[in-house]
């Protein structure tokens, strides 16, 4: 079970961080980054399977739906990466930088989603008299 591996890595990292903070607190961030990278590598395999499944579904759809699905996959990836970066910054005590990354991720998501939003508005305007 993958979740057991993820929890094991996370708890081991927490214990190591607690011990290291007593002697060399500046190294705690590195342990956190290494643990995060290991967890991402474990999860990446599952994510690639999901993306492959969605790509297969998208190839069977018509053109517009295919493009919307690609946009949704990009938005999901940006959201995951943004959340990861924000948490790393917060763990490092850099909440100001974390909030800027969060804002940047939201702006990029809105920018990328404009084709979907405009298509939805066009559909609503066609329905309304």
C-alpha cells in the first residue's frame, strides 16, 4: 500500500527534523524537501496513470471537449504544484513568499481557464432570451 510508504516517509522525516532542529536547525528545511520529493515520486506514478486515463478519454471526445479536458489537467497540475511550493515556504517560515506563490497560482489558473469561462458564458447567453 502506497499510503503506508508515504506515512512512513513523512513520520520518519518529522522525527529526523525534530532531532536535527536541536543541533542544526538550518538543515531541517533540507530534510523536509527531501521527504517531500520522495513522497512526490511515489505519488507521481499514480498521477501519471490518471493523466494517461484522462488522455485516452480525451482522445475519444470531440475537439472542444478535448481542449477543455487538457485545460482542466493543466489547472489541476498547477494547483498541486502551487500547494506544494506554498507548504514548503510556510515550513521554512516564509509565509510572505508563500502568499505570493498562492496568488500567482490563482492568477495563472484563472488565466488558463478563460476559454472554459468564455464558452460557459456563451452557452448561458444562447439559453437566455
